[in-house]
C-alpha cells in the first residue's frame, strides 16, 4: 500500500502509488497543534499556518504562492487541529515537482514579515469573532470546554482575541524552532509517482534542514470534577445543543467498535438518531453524532438544532437512544453499520488526497499505518455484544455534558435531565 523512507535528519517520506490516477497529492504533516501551546500563546499554531501562505524568500507574496499552483489548475491549502498541522497540494501528476517546491518553500522559507503578521492577526481575530456568531460552531467550542476544562484540548484551535493579540514575531520564530523539526514531520505523497523519485526530489528540496532545539511534548489530560452544563443565551431562531461524553484515545483497542457504535447512533440518514429524532418525532432538521480521537483522550458528541420549545423533549429523546444502545444491538443493524463503514472507507481511497492523508495522518500521530485490508478485517470481526458492552462502559449518566446556544434562559433546569 505504501513505501517509507526516513532521511538522516528524521524526516519521514511516505508514498502510495495509484497507477490510474491522473493527479498527485502531497501533504506535509507536522506533529503540532493547539494542545502543544501555552495559554499565553493559544492560537499560535493556527497563526503560523496562515502566515506560511503569505510570502517566502522565493515567492514574495501570497499571490505568487497561490498563482504558482492555481496557474496549473492545482489546489493548495492547509489546516490546523489540536494535534496536527497539515499543508497540502493536489496537482496533475506532471506538476508534482512544482507542488513539492512550493510546499517545501512555504514550510522552510516563509518570511513572517511584521506587516503580514499584523494583517493576518486581524484576519484571525475576525475569524474568531465569526465563529462566535455561528451558533453551530459556538456550541462545539462550549462542549470542548466542558469535556476538557482548564486544558489546551478545551480551547479553540484559533485561540482567543486576547491571546492572538499578544503573539509576537519572536514567539512565532521560537515556536517554529521547537515544533517545525524534520523528526516531527511526515511528507506523504499519493498518485502516479515512484517512491525513489519523491525521496530524491525531497532530499534536494529540503536542503540542510536539521533539528535546532528540544521538541517539547504535550500536557496530558487527567479526568477531574467538571461543570456539566453550559448555556449561552443568544437571540437565534433555533436552540443549538451538543450532548457529549468522554470517549477513547486514538490508539485504544476499542476505537473500532466505538466507530461502529457511532455509525449506528448518528452517522447518515439511516442512523438511529436521524430516524427517531427527525423522521419519527420531527424535532430537528439536522442531527448527528461524531467522535473525536486524541492521543490520550477522546469524546462522543451529538449535535442538533431545534425549536427552543422542543429542547427538553429532544434531549430526552437523545438520551433514550443512548440507553437503548446499552441494551442490545441487532445483528442486522451491526451488519449494515459494518458495510457503511467499509464502503465509506473504500470510497475515500479513490481520491489521491484522501490516500495521502490516510498514510500521513496515521504516521505522524501513531507511528503505525494500518492498511485498508487490516482495518476491514478488524471491522468484520467486531461482535454485537462488544458494541453494547462499550455503550455500557461509556454512556454513564454522571459523565454527560450539555452545551446549549440559543434563546434559552441560563436558569433553565436542564442539568436534571442528564441521566442514563
């Protein structure tokens, strides 16, 4: 499925050959994100990601960077999460060397000019304020604060207006030296490309990139007594709710049964939540569940937007579905969930970008890459009783957290509903 080479400086190169694909996707994965940040520099990983698109020694402006890729019909973008930062590019295979040159140039030669820092600082503050104006985004921020209080995992990846306003150019350069190191970076390429060609090209492009400073780890999360309810009153048409519980870490052996449990619970229009809450009860247009996996923690969350008068009824209906999962999972429902999970996984693998993300993301976060065949074998072996037992372990009333954004009084006695 893939080939791997580790250069002398610790940089890992992965390639996955897709002979019938006309595109090549290249991703540079850096093992850093918002959970690696001290509170006074919250948002610096996201800030740096933005600034890497603003000009390098070779390409002086953001326009020159974007034009280099878009001028050949390619796509260029980046993203920052809590444990990972990625820069990626997708081009026709004949333009692979150009894509590699642009991404490496951005990673190693960005100028971080003071005037660009100040412009982008305001852009990010506007982005933070925009997310606060979006109830569906805001409720997800609030549930993270309830799940991981007083910890980097509970903070917004973009930071706060206060923290972003205080980040200096020197703080940016210092953070780059500790986090953006070859041993903390993976380059993953997927498409009609030969492995050795990528290794040679990347060895030349990266120059003398070496480790400069000690790379600090992350602050582990320890369970603590937490606030269970957060209501943010807002004049909106709907009440947006997010009901969540602690989940499992990324490498936990039960993460695959949990993923199937989530399919059954709230993924797609044939999930229990969609059928019961939307189709049968007509309480919500959008409802679904999702799982977050982190290196030492995780969560299971259910989100919906409802008429304020239906808020309590919806919460009760959701909790009833969680309780049902603790009792029994029929074999036919498990089989459907397995086929759903396998089908979605296989469909992803048609796209070169998804393939590069599959190998690059696993390598940077876990150091171990499972093949499609391995994952499908694991999924096929999961039993129905494993799903219900896992639900019994995780779906505990005392661990429930609820965040609500909308025209709801802060005095509304919603916490008494949090029982299973």
